C-alpha cells in the first residue's frame, strides 16, 4: 500500500546502508520506518522519531539507554506550528524495560556491597569533591581531604598481588599503591577505584555498628558538598541513634558524652550542621552505637541499601537519565578511543578531533542545550570548549605534564615552593579542564600568589607551559 521503500531493513549486510540511514534522517524522504539491527543505537540523529519498537532482547545497559536516547531528541513544531515534541512512545515486545527495572545495571547483577566497600566508596566520593579550590583553602576541609586520601591509600597499599582478584585489577591497584597518584583523582579514577578496587579490599574484623554509623555520617558530609546527594534520611537515622542512646544513660561511656548525644538527638541541630561538627560527632559517638539493644543480645543494624535508595538512587529505569550519567557511562566504556588518549596524554588535538568530541557531547549523548545547562549548573569553567569539559573528567597524565613543564624551564631543578606550584597548576587543569595565563593572576588558588617572585627568571617558562596546556585542546 505504501510502497517497498516505506519500511526498509538497515543492517551491516545491506548495500548502501549509510545512504538509507541518511534518507531516514530526512523527514520528507523514504523510508519512514527503519528496521535496524545494531545500526540506530548510536551516532544517528533523527529528532522527528516519535515511536521506537524494541523487538530484540538487550542485556547491555549502555546499549539500552542509547536505544532509548534515539527518541529523546528535541524537535520543534513536530505536531504542528508551536507544538514541540514533548514525548515519544516505546513499544517493547521483549520485556527490556521490565528487565532493566529488575536488573538496573544489565546482565551483570551488582552484588551486595560490604560495609568496607560502602565506606571506601563514600570516602572516594567525598575526597574527590574536597579537591576543589573552595575546600582546599579551608583548613578543616583540607585536613579532612588529606586524612581521607591517606586512609584510602593505606587500604589499597595492603592489597597483595598474590591474590588472583588483585591481579585481575592489577593496573589500577598498582597505580594507586603509589601515594603520588592520590594528589588528584579524576572522575574516571573514582569510578575505577569504586568498581575495581573496593570489591577486593581486605576486610578486617571490626565493630560493624560503628562502621554503619560512619557510613551514615559520611553520607551526610557528602550531601553538604554535593547537591546530587541527599542526606535527609541519614540525618534522621543519626538523630534516632542519639535518641536511643539517651535511654542508655546509665552506661558510663554513654553518660560521659550525654551533652553531645542530647545535641544530636534534636533534629533542629542537623539543619545547619557543618563538615567539622559532623566529623566530631562521628569520632565521639561511633563507639557508643554498640550499646543499642546490647542487653537483649541483638545487634544494631542499619539497612544501608535503604539509606542509599531513599537518598536518591534510582530503583528502575527512568526515561530521563541525567546528562552527567550518560557522559560518565560513555567515557567509562570508551576510554581507549584515540581522541581520549590524546586528550589525556596532552597531545595536540586536530580540528577533526574537536568536531568528534563535540559530536559525542552535543549529539550522541544529548543536545548542546543539555550540555550547556549541565556546565552552567555545575559552574564549570570550560564553557563550550568540549575538550576542556572531557579533560575535567578524565584528567591528564601528571607525569607527562611534569616532563613538559621541565621542557619549558631553562633550569630543571625546582625548589619546594616551585614544585608545589607545579602540582597546583596540574591539579587545576585536572579539575577544570583548562588554564590560561589570565587564570594565574585572577583566579583562585593563584590570585595573590607571588609566582613571579617565586620563579624569577623561570617565570617566562611557566607562562609558556600554561599556554601549552591550553593550546593543545584548541586546534
């Protein structure tokens, strides 16, 4: 009735498959229906798509969301003048949505985390946020950052390569057994640590009640510095613990800290709590949790899964995956892409490289508007320089950066102040993705620093090094 070209098969076996895809991308051309096998999940931008039919079982979380993403493209006037695209339909004949409701991460179910893993993950996340200049200039936050990384480093350091599980994650373990690699941890580093190192950590005998209390407090601390983390449920549970301890005032250890317990038991005192006060509460109260229900021979337990879930983790698939999550998932699964390797290794990008990165961020993973909204919302400094945006996530090769730094100086011997300044420059680039000579004068943590006085004749070399870091990503 509609002709043979109205609905066509597009797969890798079809001659001129790309021509068919190009025609399908034009609303006025045929085909109007594309039956695709592994061709439309990535790289195809068809904003007018209003119906997706899933007629294949998909086990990959990434592929599933990429398929869903084919329908999420914005499209103006699609239903008539002034009536823009607000929704699309999915006809799922193979139970994919139901499958990902039950198995959010795909075919490899995530095992239940141990307390050791959960604590490690929280410490990694908190330490990563505290790397920001805002917290590095605050004495307590800086000390907490340093303490967290020291704890994490020692946990990784005690891993033994005689263990098969350790050898399987050998590259990342070896990297973070070196203390210098903890100076700055990128977003991708954090993912590697949580996914590859946390599950193989040595589990020591410990007071589980105290560890659960640590988890609650760390979650609250993280919520203070990361707006995506919700701490309300954890705050309520900490208050409940304090209220339970009020009933144990006859126990000497509890009685000794009753003023603090009374303070924590009042939810009003949690509203404007600080990182420093929370750390004090954690240290003072963690050993008291064991006394709750102790006389009945019961253990004090907290459902950590419920805490995480109640504080915002998605239970099942949602048709609005955050832009940040799409980017992180993609980077995690494509880290061997040549352009990403060049970016990490401080190699000069070509115009084609930059176009490729813009296509990934502004089309494949979402729209340019989504990108810009995310950058503005996070107050990132990269603007529309996509290479800087991605570099702020994956970081840079610090060793290669140090080598290039030496290349620009006439005298490679650095004094302690100069070495610290070098580390600050590299960390700034890892965090923000870019740096300019103007930043050395007007932006924290550089403003007010007498770098001309510190470097003297070497100051020109510092300027050239900063120029190099910027120029390699703006072909």
